[in-house]
C-alpha cells in the first residue's frame, strides 16, 4: 500500500511471514551464510550511513553485536516498558469509512 494511503493506519505486512524472507525478531541471528544479528540501531548510526553511503556499518556479527550492547546498552529495552494506547478497532473502521 502506498505510504500516502496509509495515513492514520497501521500496516501489517503479512507477506513477511515466509520462509524466504529475512525479517526476524530483535536480537536474532539471521539464518544466512553470513549470520548477522537483527538489532536496533541509533538514529546517529542511521544518519552516519546516509552521510557515508556505507550500509555495511550496520551489519552486526555476533561478536561485534555483543561489544555494541556492552557499550551502548539494550536499545530495545524501552519498548518493553513504553506505555501506548492504541485506538479501538471501531475508531480505525470509522476512519476508513469516513
């Protein structure tokens, strides 16, 4: 779905749930020849990739990942305690029809 048509909606990409996809849970090793770790990154790291055009700096193998967690802490931890209130399905349905 085009981004312009998703305003106010949550897109659940069910097609990612497939044996041939590489989307995995946070802190999981990807089952690939080069087993990188799926890990959150900081906005500074993302900005650095944009600036340097070097996306390989965001590829984490297990040893490098452990060093990063030791240095920066668990970047995913706030997600476990963040309180969010999502709208009811009725509100979402009204947004679609209105």
